[in-house]
């Protein structure tokens, strides 16, 4: 009865722990932080169609705030520039984070926007550089987005392109969105290097721009990776894949390639704002750089990954249970393969070096599609060497009349057991206390498969 009670308590605690862990995993989600950089320079007082630019831009941003207010995992902040100092004179440091990132701050952002009075200059590059300090550190995965709303270019001889590029390379922000309000066409190209430029030529265009930016910011896009076999069909699978942010070089996603229940490559949902370098960890690996995913559209990326298998076998010989094999391609070691395990490789020719004593080298082993190439290792024998005293001792194998060095025996040991491939061997030994080469001792012996011998020097 006592044992049953203890078991019941154990099950209860395990259930609670499992539920708590599952809840923790469920609640750890990606966070999106959106910093709005809003132009409050003097030019925003200008007339545009039926209203002032500042009024149109303010209404647009408030509508965006309304759309994002109740989105789970989204935090917002507001930075203004050109709103503190009148022009002239020109104040190129006129920018301020008016509303920092926090939850449930949409009301404060709306109130702040209502009381903006455009008056100053346009320090876009400086405002962008200061935005780097607006994003607080986070222990969870975050996407830092900048949405810049402006009607003009930088007026302070700054370089917004260089600033944006540096912030993206450091991983501080993703590629910004720049919304241009009534911007002269000759200035629009200056923003294309900053981020994705979206022109609002008429007030009625704001609705479409609004929905586009929100969908880009919030929606992940579906994609699949096709690993093609010899018939160019996506049938290869069970290979790890790494997705790196091309701009920062940092790992973004890692998946094990999987076929779904319909026998097709499983669908992945990834951030479309990031250009990716994709590595498929076949042996050798396959890579593709600067892959851009089209938002809202299912994308397919294909790799020709025709594979076969290589198996090193020893007929379960216990003397070779820890044997490893160096697999080389173009002279480079690409894998250290264990014995009796069929390992996948891309089709082609490989060189093998079995770490037996002595080593066995086999060149130009051809791996064929959907086939297993088997390499049988000859059954070894064993020798136990007894030395009369401490001293240097080296082992050679005799091949084609030449002595090929195999290994050195530890001079501090009097007894050594070796597992050797069949062949004719030769030992060379000299006592540590002997000071003449004349006292060198030599001994030849033969190793047969499956046999053990003892050699006394």
C-alpha cells in the first residue's frame, strides 16, 4: 500500500512538472518591437492635397497604432525628430525617444502624436543612429523593426544608408521601412539603400501601405526546402538545415528536414524580412546564399542532394569495435565514420583511410545514388610484445622489400598488446641503458587473421 501511495505521488509530481514545462515552452514566443521614427520637421507643415502633411501622417500612424495595439507579442515605441528646436538655426541633434518600448503604451503614443508641432530640421541619419539605443536588451528572441515616416531627405549631411547598414550588420534592427509622404521623386532613390521605400503619392494610398507594412511586420511566410534525388524529385530527407541571417551572419533557424504525412517536404514558417544563407548539412554540406523569401507567397528552395550510403564493416569483430575511418574529399577530411554504421554521402568519389594498424588507404570509392557501398575490413590478429627492459621500440611492416614504419611502442612500458592487420612485421628495440647501436635487438613475426601471438625481445 505504501509503495502504491509513493508511486501515485511520483506520478502526480511528474504530471505537474510536465504541465509546467509545457506551459513554459508554450509561452516563450518571439517578440516583435516596432520603433516609429516620425518626421516633425518644419516641412511637415506644408500643404499636401487637401490637408497638411503632418495631419495626414499623424492620422496614418494612429491608424497603424490602432491596428497593432492588441496584437500579441508586439511592443511599440515612438521617436520624433525636428520637434524641439525651431529652424533656423539648424539643430542637427534634434531627436528624442518620446515614448519608450513597453506593453499597453498605445494610448500614450496617440496622445503624444496629437500634440506634435513641427518646427525644426531633418536629422534622419542621427535619429537612426540614436534608435540603436531605443531597443532594450531581451532574453527572448526579438525582431526589431523601424518604420520611418518622412517627407524629406536628411538635411544635416548625414548618411542614413551607412547608419542603417551598420545597424543591420550588428543585428540591432531588421531592414527598415521608409514611408515617404509627398516626397519629390528625385529624392526617393536616396532611401532605397536605407531600407524598403514605400511611396505615398496620394492620401488614398495610405490604406494599402498600412496593410502592407503590418502584414510584412507580423506575418511569417511559408516555404519548403526540396532535397532532390537522382530523378530530381524531392525525396531526400532526414538532414539538418541551418538558416543564417545573411546580413549579420547569425543563426536564425535550425530544422531537421522532414517529410510530412503526404510524403512531401514539411512546410516551414519563417520571417520574410530577413535574407538567408541556407546550409544543408549533407556530407559534404550544400550551401546557398542571399535567399530572399517573398512575403505572403509560398516559396520553394531546391538543392540537388542525391545521396548514397557508405558502410565500413568488420563482421562484428570485437577487436575492431572502436575502429574509425577518415573519409576524404579532394584531400580534405569531411567525416570520421564509425564502423558498422551506414552513413549518407552525396554521390561521388571519396578516399578512405581506415585507422587500423597499419592504416589502410582506399582511394576513389564511388558512392552511388540510393545504394550502400560496403567496405570489409580484414579480420586482424593480435601480438603481445614483452621487452626485457625499458627503452625505445618501433614496429615496421615489410612490403615489397621495404620497411614501412607503423608505430612506436611506449619506451616506459615493458608489455604492449597491439591489434594488427595480417602481414609480415619487424620490431627494432634498444635498451635504455645501452649506449651502442650494436646492442639493437630485432625480431620479425607474422600476423594471421584471428590469431594471437607473443613476442619476447
